[in-house]
C-alpha cells in the first residue's frame, strides 16, 4: 500500500468519474476500481448502466442547476462524452411552481437557453401534438427546454471506464463483502467474497444501492458499530421498460423530447419517457420507487435482492403495470397498441433529501463515501469526480461540504416526492418472489 493509493469500490458514474479525475491529476498514482461486474459486461447492476438517461439542468435547487449545467457543457463539448449526448429538449408537465423556479435559476446563473414556462394550451400544440392525450390534471404549466436531452448511459459509462484503464487505472472484477481496518481503526481496504484483500491509503465507497448492506456487514465483521449507515442511506428500486416502435410510430416520435410528468410530495415521484434510440426503442420509468426491506444481520435494512444481478430482469406483472400506466399518461391512444418488450428493475441509493453523500465516513479514517445518486446522479457524470477529489483533499467548498456531509440534519422523507415510499413486497403481493 503506497502513500498515494486509491481503492474505489463500485464502477458506476461516481466511481468511474472519480478514477478518471484522479488518474489525470496523478498519472503515477495507484488507482484501483473494484466492481462485481466487468465494465463491458452485457448486464450490470450499476444504476448508471442503463439504456439511456436524462441529461438536464432543469432543477429548482440552484446548486444542482449550476452543477448540471457544468456537466452538460462537458457532455456537449468533450470528445469522450459528446458522441453519447442527444439534445432533444425536454417537455415537463409541472404541478407545482417548478417551471418558474427553473427559469429563475437560469436567470440567477446568467445562463441563456431556449427555455420557457408555457400554458398547457400552448404546449399541447408543440411537437406535432405528440402529447395531446397526456394527463394534464392539475398541471400548472409546462416547462420546455430545448437544450436538455438524454445520453446513451451504458455506452458512455463503458467508454469512460475504458479510457481510465488505458490511462493506468486497474479494474478488478470481484464482489466486495466487507472492509478491512488496521489496529488504529483506520480503513485499509476491502475483503472480497472469495477472501481476497485489496488495500489502499484511501478507500472510496461508490457502491450505490449496496452501500447500506456493505456497511452493515463491515460493522458486524469488525465490531465497529459506527461503520453502519444507520438511517442515512436507503436502497430504492424503480421499474423501467421499453417498446420497439413500428416504422409508422417511429417516424412520428423520432424527434420527440424527453417527457416528464411532475408531481408533488403527496402524490409521488415524477414519471418520465425518453425518445427512441437508433434501434427505435422508446423508454419509460414508472411511478413507484420502492424499498426492499429485509433482515440483514439483525437489522431491518433496504437492499437489492441477493442474486448477483439483483434479480433485475425478474420483473413481475404488478411492476410491468407501472410501465403501462406511464405509457397511458403520456401518449394515451397513440401508444395504446404498443407492446412492452423489455423491463428492468433499476436500484440506487437514496437520502431523505435526495442529496448525494460525498464525504469522509465519520466512523473511520481512510474511508470515504461518494454515492446516493437518488436516481438523478447520472447527469453529473462528467463532474462528479472533480468534487469527490476535492472532498478527498479537503478542498470542497463549504456549501457543498455541508450539503453532501455524512452527518447532517436531513429533512423528513415525507417531504420528498422522490423518496422510496412503497415496499416491493407490498406492490407484488402474492407474486412476491424476489
């Protein structure tokens, strides 16, 4: 273990962005990523590994708006990211004053964009009436931002990871089971499921939905209860689905924007639909974000199913119905004949505020946490590593340090429409087999 060595656990956007930032800043450093899946595997558990993800800076939170603009500029201009970004625009049906706040944030940041909050009547006429049959119940206005879009998520993640390896980052395929500590209590590395030990001077957990379970296992194995996540991190899942459009539908929908149905904390999370890919596949994500609470070493903790692939392809009918519902509230009769051909359960880590955790772990020196994408982390892919490295080196500005701290006062989860509020077993009922 050298004095300038890094072990990054997890190869999603948090981990890969951190490795990419480090290897460019410290070309001779020892940097290792460990992940249960090969970076170019056909199927992975990382939330970042997906068919496609939304790229936008349409945030009512000024900090995330600013950071997302920074990231989007890189998606648009950097040759490594640019091939995967599609500026299709976004069509956001808002039931709160979200649209107004987004427009105001752009003004505060001095950012010009083809951005407008318009009436439902005006908006319905856009895009050839693609959203004429959408559910506009209680919609105040529609945010249209022609500079937003989406990215080929898995392809971009694979490309940046490959670049990291070319620059000298070591990539180890192994399932992490616990953490290792020296006699002083400092974290020195990880222990894999096969008993191998990987060590470094700084250990960064970018482990997404697996984080709470991993920390509980580490706390038990080391007899260090302060390592546990407590209630800070909750694993949540959501159903995604795709249909392959017929030629006639594709001609009509190929130039559509990202579409979003936005709700409030009482109703639940926003629901989305992404434009068709080059293979004519149009995607939705569902309305229900759910926990999978289980007994883990005597504690009730939400974690993905124990299968190596999180049983992500075992999607029961009640969850598939969530995608059918999403189709109906966007396209009505226009999509009534579409057959849903692909379904996947995507897992991520959440905080009650949906803020990331990018912070030293208070329970052990040498241990750091960079996770909790809360299903909105992907769009920050190009800049996440910059801020993780600032955290590692004690240079994170105070506002971000406080916002992303391991220990901070967090709001009631009931105030957050995006927080997992269902239990997967309750949704599945008699079909609960996962």
